[in-house]
C-alpha cells in the first residue's frame, strides 16, 4: 500500500519545479501559539537530494505519468524501448524512495495528522508557567496568568499541573479554573483526574480546598463524559479524609446525574464516610443500593461494613448484607460474623437470627466459635427460651474450644442457664445441670450452688436443698452466710424452727460473726410460732454475739407480744431496753402497748365488779 502511495507522490514531486529550500534557524523559538508543523511527508520530499526534472516539458500536463499510474498501478510490460526505459526509471525511483522511507521511519508516522504534533507541551513554557504559579499568591493566580497572555491547551495544562510540585491545593484549583475558562478544551477528564489526584495526595488539604474542588467538578460534570467513576471515588475519599460525611454522601448522590455508575469502591467509600459521623441511616441507604447493584467490595471491606452496621444496632441491614455477600460467594472474616451474631443476640427480636447464624460456622471456624455460642445461650436465657438454651449449651461444650481444661471457660454460661431454669422454677433441670457440672465440669462455684439452693428452699424442698449444702462442702466450696440464711428461711417457713436454729449454730462455727439477717429470720420464726421466750433468748444471743438489735427486731417482737400473747409487761421491758440503746419505737407500736395495758386494766375492773 505504502509503495503505491509513495510512487504517486514521487511522480507528483518530479513534475514540480524545485525552489530553494529555506534552512530553519538553528534554535527556533518555542511558543504556545504556533502554526502546525509541516507534514512529515512534505518535509521528507523537500529534503530529497535527487535533481528535479525540467518543468518545461510538463507545462501542458504537469502529471504526464501520474494518471496512468493511478489508473493501472501494475501495467503489463511494453515491448517499446521507451516504455521499458520508463519502467526502469520508475523501479529505480521506487527503490530510492523505499530506502529513504525506511530511514525516515514508519509509514504510519509519515502520514500522521498534525494533531499528533500538537499533543506535546512546550517544556520551556511549562517551566515558565509553573514557576510563576508557584511564586504567585493564591488570590492572584488568575490575574497573573491573564497578564502573561498564556493560551492554555490540554497538554500544557496537564504538564503544568504535574510539574507544579510546590503549589498549594488552592493554587492548583485556581490554575485549573482559569485554564478551563481561557480554553474549554483544557477542561478535559484527564486534566481533572490529575488535579483531583494531586489534591488527594496533598497533606495540606483543608475543607475549603475540597469544597472548591467539588464546585469545579460539578461545573465540569454538566458536560456528559467529563467525569468518571474513579474521579468521583477520589472525591468521596477526600471528604472522608476531612471527616465531611455529608459532602461525601452528596458526591455519591451525584453519580446518576453525571452519568456514572458506582462501583464497589464507591459504595465502600460512601459507607466509610458515613461511619466517620455515625450516620447509620445514610449508611443503610447506601448499603441497600449496593445490595441491589450486586457490586460488592472484597470480604475484608464487607466485614468492616457489617461491623459498623452492628455498632449502630442496624442488625436487619447487616444480616441482609451478609446474606447478599454470601450469595455472591464473598468470604467474610470470622470476626465480622462474630460481631453480627453478638449484635443479633443483644436484640430480643433477632435472637432467632443469631441462633440461625451459628450454623454458618463450619470446619476450622467452628473450633473457635465458643464465644458466639455462649452469647446466644445467654440471649436465649434472657428471652426465657430455656429449653433451646440448654440444648445449645450441650452443643457448645462439645466444641474443640472447650475440651479439657478449657471447659472451665464455660462456667459463666452454665451458671446463666441454671439461673434461668431456677427463675422459671424448672428445678429438676437446674439440679440435673448442676450435678452435670460436678461430674464433668466446669466445677460449679458458690453462686451456682446458692442459686439452686435458694430455688429449692423457696419451694419447700428442704431435703434436696440441704443435700446440695452437703455436696457443696464435699466439693470444697465453703457455704457463706447467705447459704445458711436461705436454708434457715426455708425451714422457718415450713415450721421447722429448730432445724433453722441448728443451722445457725452450725454457721457460727464456720463464720464467727454472722449478720443480723440470720437472727432476724429466727426471731420472726419464733414469733410466728408464738414461742416468745425463745425469741427473746435469740435477741439476747444476738447481743452476745456482738450484734445490736435494730428497730425492726424490737418492733416485730413487741407487736407479737402485744397482739398474740397480750404481754404488755414484756413489751414495756423491751421498750425500755430500746430507749437505753438509743432507739425510738414507732408511735403505732407504742400506742399498741398502751392499748393492751388499758385493755387488761378494764378487764380486771370488770372482773372485780362482777365479784362484788
């Protein structure tokens, strides 16, 4: 192809009279506004050393052989000597042209358009403009460039933006805005991307620079194709860096208006920007769009989004994101799954979801899922789903995480289930689970024993309760005062006051100084049984053990003496004792003593009058 074109051009050249060639100056002056350079082919032909034929024979027809060449590029060989001579000359010309063509370069370069030559910025002009921009104050960039009479084109602006290393963000933005106003062609996507990249990489960017840059992008974005998705992503990242979450979300909202399609980075950056200001509702809206588009970031980033939504108690949105990512076969970190399970378990309405999510632990992850299992067990107990909690606990202790000595880490979870069973009065299940802890572990503590003993005592099952007391002692767990008080209360309510007093004496051997609750239980029990003398003896024993009876003990005993035995004399003695100890009896109890005394006097007078 190029040989045919070259042959025609050579024939054309041979018919034109040769004129002296003007030599270019050794160092031409570079300018921004310059005429397009001559085509490479023209320069190549002008510099040909071959002599140009005499133009007189070509006056009538300047192209004597060109027409026949174009009409038949490969004519049959002629038998006439003139035709043979013509062919020989043509072939010689082709060989000479071919060798010179190869020296000049590729044929595509020779036939290149003038536009390729214009795509190179003048280095001297770039350096000159860059130096002026760097030295000029920010508020005088436009006026200074106007005085320079710089005709900005796209390559020049790109080169200056790249070369200006010491310019502030505001200077770069002002430079871009001036160049775009001077020559709209300079406002290209590539130049805008250079500007945004420079601003994003700057450590000195502030919010005013970011807003100024965003205004420039919005103005540019009115032209279709002038803004790209990566550019808008960079802008979101800038506002994220500056903690301007609303502005970042505004950029995200402009994608449709600018004809851009958000990618996975767009969604991730927008949600991370919302995270800076805890804008959970906005994050959920972006998340819904991401799920609808099916365009997700990698598993690590999806995990961060899940964690953020869970922190904001957006459990439903987090669960929807997890299911959508799972459908796309995105591998989410176990830490994010742990967080989702925990957040779901804290929400009473999502406990069932948390229970379902436990099935997501498979293989290696199941070996270390104990914390998530325990969290769901606690949630089931809190919502009174005790049967499911008990069953899940059985599964939990079979995990590798709780094998051997590590089973002791499950003690708190066992205790939670036992407390829940006791609260719901499922005492048989609670006792069974407690005995399982004793046999297999983890070893139950004092609180677990007390929980079951208390529940049994309240239900009057004192034989089982006391049996657990003995089991507690055999396991090396020392019963505390609370344990004895609970048992004493159970015996007292059942009318077994002597057994309660025996436990008091047993408790004193282990705990030399008891609290007043133990004595209070006995005093009330004796009063209930109308054994007032023993109640008074218990009061004295209390003082002997270093505990001063308080107003409640005295008041209860005085009321019982007055109402049940009508013993106002004993009541008065207790009243005097109270006053000696600095206690003041309630008015109603004091009036009760006086009333009983008057009632006895009236009765005595009535009997005396009857005898008389």
